[in-house]
C-alpha cells in the first residue's frame, strides 16, 4: 500500500484529476497427473494496475516491479498517455462508494499452511482409485489448481480496501478400453475450502462413467423431452447469459435483453440472481474490483427481468448505482461488469423424481461444444458426449453424439417443464437439474 500511495500522489502531482491503484498478489499451486503425479509447480506474482483520469481522458498502465522508482515512472507514463487520449463523453468519475458487504466464507486460511506433502497425500488415493476401479480403466489426465490472492484497491476518494480470496479447482479424466470400444469419463469440482474437496468421489465417478459408456450408441434424430444435469446446465446457461445480463452489453447494443426490464422473459417458475454474498460461492467477496460493496441482485424473478449488473462506469451511464460487479481479468486490465455467483433458483423435485416422471426422453450427463452457442441470437448448440435414454421413468441405454439445439430465450419462456432441487456449480454459475419439454436432437438418421 505504500507504493500505491506513492502512485496516487505522483499522478495527482502531474495533473491527474483522479487516480486508482489496483494491487494483486497471487500464489498458485498447480498439479498435473495421470497414472501418477507428473508435475507440481508453485508460482507467485505481484502486480499493480494504475488508472488515471484527466477530466474525461482515461489511461491505464501496469507493472510487476514494485519499487518507488518504477511506481513513479509508471505514474508519469500513465498521465502522459491520458493527456493524448480521446475524451470519453460518458466518463464522470471513479468509484466513490467504498466499503465491505456482509459476505462471509470466501477465504480458506488453512491454505496458507497447506504443504505439498498434504496435497500429494490427498491426491494419490484418488489416482489409485481410478487405476484400480476396473482393469479396463486408467486415468489419462488431471489438473489441480490451488490459488490464493490478496487484493487491495486505493483511489484518491478513499482509503484502501483489502481482501483475501481462495479458490480450488480439480478436473479428472479417465479412459476405458474393451476390444474395439473406447470411452472417457470426466469429473470436476470448484470449491473455496480445502476440506470440501472430494477427490476420491470425483475419481470414482470418472472411472464409473468411462465404464458405463463403453457401449454408448448414437441416438436417432427427433424432438423429445430432455433432462440436463445440474452442473452441465450451469455451464450452458452461464455461457449464454454471462454477457447479456451486463449493462455493458446492453449499452453497446449487443444484449438481446436490452429494454426488457419489467418484461416477462421466462416461465414464472424461473428465478435467477447474481449473489456476491453467497457463503462459499466461487466468486464471493466483500467488495468488487473497484472497491464497491458486493450485493445480491435479482436478475429474473418469477420470469420477469428485474435488473442488469453494473460496475461504476456503466451505472453512471444509466443513472443508477453500481451493483458491485466490477471485475478485472488481470491486474493490468481495466474493470468491466461481470457476474459474481449466477444462481438459478432450485425447485422442489429431485433428479430421481424428474426421471421417474419422464416416459420417454434423454438425460444429458455431459456435453461438449456448448461454447458454440450464440448469446446474442440465443441459438443453443451442444453435443451430448455422455447421456442416457429415458424409458418409462428409468435411465436405460447410454448414448453419445447427438447435438441438442433450440433457442435458449424461447426455451426459458416456454420450454422448461421442471426445475430440480439439486443445486451445483460449474465455476461461478449454479443450477439444479432442469427438464425441457421438448428439444431438437440431431443424431443418427
């Protein structure tokens, strides 16, 4: 914070009207493994991002050298750039509302003392489980990332705000072979706390999935009921909605949700909120990357669009208050609005009940290619890599290869039949299992 204060004073002394300093220190432990641990690396970084305004002229610079001379030079350079930058007619001021929300359980202090030995001792049994699950199965690739970060934000309007965060993500893949048949099984988990990681459970599911799908078959094309597993639909709906619900997309004319606040855009059974206060949420934090307190923001309530999400800049343009959603991808990047924890509210039916109530359909266990879906048009496109036929309320034949398609926004309004009660996350997006009345499957003719 001493160098941050130097940067602020230097830039103001050179004529800047506003100065903001974003400092980030990170530590990441990355483990790569297959049938054994292949590598274990620890990396640390420390950097500072400087943003200055000269009236309505804005400039940013960054450095990873945090001594007083370098900070003074970076402040000088940023002010020089701002002087020749074009004016932004929408610029008014940087964030003036600093503070902390009531967010809890977003940092695992135990990770400060986590040793490599402890990581290995917890990971090895999971690797052995995959190796010994079935002679046809072997682990082919796995990645574990354990990261902690310290973030501080200071501008000329306030004292500094500081926070600590932690994140753990693990992904495992297995492959099964029998005669001329092959299949894979993937599982992943994202968590905030080390004690909540479930390596052996993930390993068993990945191995089990690989075996079950050895005899997976293509499915015929057609329209039918489709049940999408919680973690998979979390990934799909997050991919499509992450951008359109931001005020930045709306203001740039990219969002199909523009001018629809107060409009019924989904079934009354559907509610989605962005919750920066969610205990143990993947992106839970007390303040955003401009120092503004986080909050819970209803996005869709009983099918009605209630709000977009804002950072300081987009909020000023719409003459509203920031929702505390400023995010920086890296310390050298400027802030942009993005979701914290995007949550589709759970219903009452269990996945088992949803399947039992389905006479004929498909259960989607895994997909690939959902990133080909179009958030602007709403065109949903995802290939089922792992799925099951549902016949008379039971999961039967494993299937693969069919492409599910439809218009996502139309499906939200008219296509959802049941929302499950089994909330689970894929990174910062949370969803229960969801049943669609009818989706188009492009499979085997």
